[in-house]
C-alpha cells in the first residue's frame, strides 16, 4: 500500500453520432456543457492538432460523465477502434493530485501504464473559451482490454466544475460506481487493484467487477457489451422519486431494482446501463 490517493473522476462513453448521444443524456435530465473539440498528437513528439472527436460533459459535485463522438469526420480519430467494438463506456478515469507523484508509485506496482503526458484544449467557459490543462497517465490497451484507464491530474479544475453546470433536472450529484463485467472477474480485479493499490473502496466512488451471471442478477434483463467491458455506471441523485417522475414523464423506460434504485437500459443511455441511487 502507499499514500497515493485516487478517486473516481469520470467515465468516457463513446458514440458515433454525438448530437444524438447528447440528446439521449438530456432526455435523462442531465445538463451538458457545450461541445468541446478534442486535441492530441498523431505520433509522440508531434505538435497537438484537432482530432475528429469532441465531447460534452455532465458535471457533478463528485465526478462527471463524458460523452465523446464524431465532430470533424475527416480528421484523425484516436478512438475509432473503441467505437468499432461497441458504443458505450470505454474510459474510466481516476483522479490524482499530482501525476508525477502518482507515476512514481504506479510504475512500481501497475504494469501496462505509460508515463504522464501533458494535455490541453480550448474549453467552453461562460460564453467564451479558456485553455484547459491536465496531465494523463494512460493504460495500454493490450494490458487492459476492458477499458482505457486514465489517472488524471486536473490543472484547471475550475473550467470543468463550474457551479452553474452542476445543476441537473434529475438531481444528479455524484458518479458513485462503475460496473465492469468479465468472464474471469478475478483476473480483471487483480489488474484494476494494481492501479488502485488494493481493494475497494476508492477515496470517492468505487469500481465493481462482476461475472455475466451476477451482472444479469443485479440488472435484470440487461445484456453487457462484448466482454471484458464496463457495462454500467451508477449516479447518485438528491431525490430518487423526483428523478423517477422526470424520466417517466420524458418517456424513458425504467425498472425498479431489488435494492430500490432505478435502472435505465443501455439503449437509452448511450450503451451502458444507468443506475440511479439516492445520494
């Protein structure tokens, strides 16, 4: 164990049609920040340039949801192989205070990660744009086939956590859990705990790993994407009954689970089950 403290920062769901995906999340009662084009490099050492993709985010007091989709189809799409596999959650990000300090710990215990890199982009901010800066430690896909893990240091968090963007019609306040599914959950749990430094819970939020039978027992009638995968995300809301009324009024299919929480099927939530629980 170490003094490295990680918390659940965000998930990244990927769809080809960004506008349609954003409409699905708005129908669920999420307020989305304006579209923000993504930037990166084509090869290490090259200058950053616009990618094919852009995102919207739904910001919570704790964590957030990111939706990534096509913005400029003629440009390089670094997420193509994920989108071709299925539309749904392909990124799980864990927040750290300092990427260099995190890397000093992680390189000794978690194989399959790459050293921190600087990232930036021009982000919408109160009618204009400002440069958003962050540093990412990425997992390598061949070692973590279930998702791209990112250990992220936010250098300009005020550009994301704007108070006016954290007000949602469904009362969402926190990303509380990501649910993975694997044929061999023990092996996946071992990979993930190498990053976390031990079993759950995290400093904020949690990650769960289930086999297909347990996933279907928890989410009756739900089928996960191709394994291994991140198949569900859990969001805490201030008033579950109010959220139920809002979504039902919007024509969203809802199932009340045994624990009393609400399940929205993956078809209505951009490829992953959405579970709403009381905050």
